[in-house]
């Protein structure tokens, strides 16, 4: 029960609203204690992904920017025109990374969303509605490689789009373009390639996918949610393998890139970029005959905090091209050093040709026994399946001195541990969004328990 109520002994559990107000000082003291305890889980560089910046000075700077606009609703642009400045310039700065100068005959556009999932499902919605209006498609489908993010499946579920999965090339871990081509028909609205995909950090064969999209007359989305704000700088620095994956390819019609990952903003912002503003217009919603007034929104979200826009804009302007290049250099160099440590063990195998993010498996050991040992040393990897593997997205905290060396030393000890425990069931497994072994059931149990307590309280109150 301790994991379901992690702070119960120290702070108690709120099952209903407190009867009386709680002082600012008491609340802030509780929050400070929680934050300090949880920051310790990633500050030493042992956690894959999650905390992309890891720089408390940068976080404090963005907190100040957020605080000046956190109370603002960006729907009210008449009294907060700053939101137009922030959003427009975030989109413009993001577009500048993906070679908009290669676009001819149309005007690029973009939007700021709440994260990668909203960027992805928004792209699907735009493709669906454009295909319905221009091609009369009533039963749309979308084709993706199996490695593409589940947000595409979520979007298909939400918007009535059939999502067709194509196998990936087991050697490269990239999309199998021929297999994707076989799934395209007259009702296909778009395809996707990842730069890079979440699991392996590898980049799909974008030029071939672009050619396929142009040949079939359909859209092509590039999922750069993970790599969008680091791969362009890796290309500038000359790292391999980073092929063109952006608007230089004529088939690319949309790109998603998360500012809250390697853009080093706070969680809660992403960008969705369009080759042509006509596709962007498919996301606008209008309700002109509502008695509350004419209602208009530029995308799925309604009210949004101006704080996130201000913090993201501030992060991008503060770091600038030089700042992003230097951070990218440290991430890539650290990732390559960690990959070399994996390759030094014949029992382990890197999947595909990764860059900043990599995954490794084993044909001789249960990789989750390796993970069991590494978890005991404080490492938190993301678990994969089909095949079982461990994924490491290298971020700012790993670039601290000594972290890559510690990874190599601990990994060397994990191999004999895995051999010794062969045949035993491992303690960890593959769960997205939680350490392998998973916090999701615990969180779910906590919510269920709190809701049960709430229902008990409600039922104990006599009706009026």
C-alpha cells in the first residue's frame, strides 16, 4: 500500500476538500518536500528521458516567465496580445529548423499544442477533414509502421480513422516502405515516418516514404515529437546517421516536434507544423449561432494558460541556436559513449542505427534480468517488447561528468547477474511511461481507492 499512498504517513491523504483553508506556508512546505524527494530520482543522470533539460537554473528561469502569465487565458487575445507574440514566434522559430525555404507554391503554418499526442491527433483530424472535403472520403484510413507512436492509434480511435500497421525492417528497425505501400488504397489519407521512433531512436527511410506519398497523392506526417528539437542540431554538427526528414522532402506535409522535450520547455507544449496553411485551416472550429456569442478556436484545445507559451518562448529565445547546438553536442557524445559500452559486451546488441536515443537487447540473456540489476543501481530505463529490449533516451542529466562511466561499470556487472539468474522470472517488464515494472497499476489503485472513499462519504450523507 505504500506505493499507492506514497506520502500518506507524512502528509495524509485528501479524499475530500479540507474543511478549512490551509496556509500558503504549509502547502509550499509539503510541495517542497515532495519535489526534493522526486528530483533526486533523476538529478544524478540515472533516468532515461523524462527530464530533458535537468538544469534547475533553467527551470527557475522558466518558472519566473510562467508566473507572469500563468493566470492568463490565451483565448482572450484582446487583453493579452502577448499570447499572439509567443505563439507566433514559437511556430516561426520551430519552422526555421525544418527548412521552410524549400517549400514552394504554398505558405507554411503551424500551431502550438499541449504535447505530442495532441499534435499527432490534430494532424490526423486535419488530414481526415481535408480528405473528406476534397476527395469525398467517408471511410478514411491511415498507414503507419508498427514502431510509430500509439498516439496515432488514439487519434484513429477518436476520429473514426482506420489505422493500418505495417511491419518494420527487423535489421534497421525502420519502416518497411513496400509493406506500407501494400496497405495504401483509395481511402488512405496519409502515412507517417518517425524521426526518430520512440522505441529505438532510429529514423525511418524518409526519402522513400516521401516518394511514396507523392506517388500516391496522399499526405505524409513526420513524427518528430522526440527528435524534432535535437536532430536538426545533430545534422548541423555533422553526426551520422541523420538523413533529411523535413520539408526538404516534397512529400512531407506535416511535422510534429515537442518543445517540451529537447526544446527544453516545460511539459505541456508541442508544435504542429504544416507545409501549406490550407491544411492548417482544417483544424479551426467555428460555431457562429451559439447564444453565448460566436465561438471560434484554432484547434482542439479551448482555454489554455499563457504561462506555458511564455515559458516555452523564453526557453527558445534564451538558448538560441548556439545554446541548442552545445546541448545537442553533449547529448550525442554521451549517447555514443553509452552505446559503445553496450557494444563492448557480445551478449548485448544495439537495435538499428540510433543517434541520441538507443535501445539494446540480447539474444543470449533475458534483458530484463540486466534491467533488474541496473534498477538496483538506480537506473531507470524504458522497457520495450517484441523484442524485449531496454531503451535509453539520453538527456541533459546524463551529460554530467562521470555518468556514462558509471553506466558502463554497472552494465559490466549486470551481465554476470543476468547469467546467474537465467531461468528465473525477471522482476521488471515493459510498460510505457513508467519504470519497467511499472507504476501505472499503483497510480490506478490510488485513484480507485480515493474514488471509493469519496463514494462512501457521499453515500453516508442523508438526502435532503
